[in-house]
């Protein structure tokens, strides 16, 4: 989040099922439709779901890194 706050283009690589913290809930469910702490921690980031256990998934990450 800090790097995104400072202007970096941050791409978060998540597993295919997504970040488990994304679905975590607390007592604010009636006020916030999603996890406010997840939103705070991931502000300014783009995310992509990639299976890093598969060789094609690792190749995608390599191409992303080389493009940066």
C-alpha cells in the first residue's frame, strides 16, 4: 500500500481462489459490504489471480516483471 501511495504501479498476485483476507468479515458487515481492512491494505493496487503452481502461471508473472 505504501508503494502505491507513493505512486508505484502495484500489481498484487493472488492465488486463483483470491486472497483469503478479502472474504474475512467482522462486526461491521452491516456498514461495510466488504472487509474495510482488506480495502485499506490493498488501496491503490491492481490484482491478478494466477496459479503459481502451474508453469504457465509462473511464465505470466515473469512476463509481468519483465514488462515493468
